[in-house]
């Protein structure tokens, strides 16, 4: 009996996956969804099958909101599922666990929802505040720093979480009374780093903060003050650390983030000047 039930479930999975392939091939403007398809997409947001999760489900969510293809009922199904289930935090303390795909692609769905909400409000004020807070807390707590996972595709929780943070802190309704909570994201990521990033995570982290400043939700002077203070912290920990290799990786990663910022903030004179001085200091200390 169990074998028959499993065969039925497998057939249903194969059929629904074929349906998603048909949807992805539809030309722009022709996309529409059945309620059961939307529910299937939500239930498989973190599936370990990279084609299903990334190529099909993520792409269809992005297209669906961009092309306004979801009905009002379906939008509420997605929003309710996203907020109530909070896959962003599922087993978030674990490393090298498959639940990272649910956290990571929940973050990408959060980015899609916030982008759509910026054009036409989808959330209540209370829901929006919860999502903003979740974006900050997700990156603070994330411990799985893998990028590409063989046979399972992109985990990339730090990169996708950074995208989500960027959409949050650049949103027109974002505000915070505690700017340090945003900068503490950087500290939390760096404190857990023991090996170098290899899949351009530094660019995604840097860009999130650039979005916050360019939207004027983070003051330029607040970022300047953070760069000065945190750069001193990183150097101090590097000079005192007994685990020299991990400390070097953190310092090197910070250097790469500053390099990215230097070009992102090229037209922001005060930020560019402090970055130039700190980058110059790194080069002088490490190569002289």
C-alpha cells in the first residue's frame, strides 16, 4: 500500500514539474497560475532539486510578480505562507544542512515581495515591519556560508540574504531607530567567517549597504563612522588573534568589501575619502 501511495505522489510531482516547465516557456503577458500550482511552488521553495527550485519556482515567482500574473487570492496565499512559515529561520544554526536552500530561497522570495510592495502595497504596516526585521535577523543568525553545492545548486545564503537586506533597507517605508542593528549584520557575518568567500558574496554584502545609503535610509556619516570604527576593530582582532589564518581571512574579506564600496560610492566624497585611506592602510601594512 505504501509503495502504491509513493508511486502516486511521484507521478503527481512529475506532472506538476512538467506544468511549471510549460509556464516558464510562456511568452510575456500570457502567464497565469492555478491555486494548486502556487501552493506547490510555496511547498517546494527550498527543494534540493536545482531545476525545480531555481530555474522554475524562483523564476516563476519573479515573473509572476513582475507581470502581475498572480490573482489577489494567490498573492495573499504567498504572503501568508511567507510570513507564517518564516522559512528564513528554519534550522538556521546548522551548517551544511539542506534546509539552507529553504532559508536562502525564502530570502529571494522576500526580495521579490518587497520589490513588488514598493510599487503597489502588498503588506500591512505590521507585516512590513516584521519583514524588515526578519531580513536583518536572518543575516545575523545565518551560519551556512556555502556558495554552490554540487548536484544541489546554489545555497548562497549570505548572498541571497544580502539581497533581501538590500531590498529591505532601501524600501521607501523602511525606518529604524537603531542604525547599529544594521551595521551589526556585518559584524555577525565576519565573526563567523573561517574561510574566504569564493562566490562574490562580498559584492552582495557591500551592495546591500550601498542600497541603504543611496536610498537615504542610512546616513552617509553613519556609514563613515562605521567604517572608521569597524576597520579599527578588524585590525585589532587580527593583531591579537591566535588563529592567524581565520583572522587574516576576515581582514581580507573586509578589504574586499571596502574595495567594492570604493567604486559603488565613487560619487560620495566623504565615504570615498575614508575608504581610500583605509584601503591604502591595508596595502601599506600587508605589502610593505
